[in-house]
C-alpha cells in the first residue's frame, strides 16, 4: 500500500519552499519505491499555479481529488499573507490536521499553521524575518529562532526557504532511515558549501 506525501501549492508560493523539499522527496520515492511512498502536489483547484518569483508550476491534484496524505507540507512565501485571514483555507488546514498524521511546513507556512491554531503550546520556527509575527499570531508558541527545523512529533516546522531541504531530508530519515536519507542527500549532491 502506497503512502502519500503532499506538497501544497498556492499563488505566490515561494519556489524553493516547495521545490526544494519536492526534489528530496521525489528523488527518494522514485529511486526507492520499495520504501512505499509517493509524492504529489496539490492546490485548491489543481492546475497551474504562479509562484512568487514568476515560475509557473502545475498541481497534480485539486483539494477535492487529492489522495489521503500521510504527510502534508505547507510552504511559505508572499502568498501566505492572504492565507492568514482566508477562513476557507484555514478551515481546510484544520480538516487536514484531523486526518493527516504528519503536518509539516517551510518558512512562513508555519504562520498559516499558527493562524489555524495548529501550533498552540508547541515549539516552532519560521523564516527569521517572520519570527516575531509567529509569536504575535499565537503567543503560546515557543518560537525557536536558532533551529533549522523543529520536530514536535506530528508537526514539523522549518525555517526559511532552504531549510526546507534539511527538513525534507529529516523526513526521509524519520520515515525510512538515516541511511536512506544519506543516500538521497548524496543522490541530489546536497553538500552545502556556500561561496560567500
């Protein structure tokens, strides 16, 4: 039985927030199908989604037609700002929380989780420029400014943009094994050594 991983897309989603974890998860699921996972994208209505910096991607599923997910990843980006007060979206997130075993976020995706009430009393992180906003949305959140990602069991949040890659590798290690995560990291040649 295949277990599904979902990467949410929405207008003005930050490209790397979604595509970075997608690279990790798709490399894993395509190259190691015996692990029993598949990854797909979803958006409210499915179809084309224009990202924050102009990249256009196509969501494989609408909300209504998406499979049941084992893991749901909510990216961040400018597009999260209107979602913070979009009751339809926040209600959808709450419904996912009730049925999806593991909810994850990248960057300001955690702000949406906070607005939906998912982070009440939990440790969490987000993009460094939005740490104060995370605490404002829900003062009960234990904001972790120095963590690349925070694993709190059934909710995992990660810091800004590139931290989503680290978080996705952590998911591979958690759902499969550290050895598998190392194979994936080697396969995508992720070995950060910034030139500046």
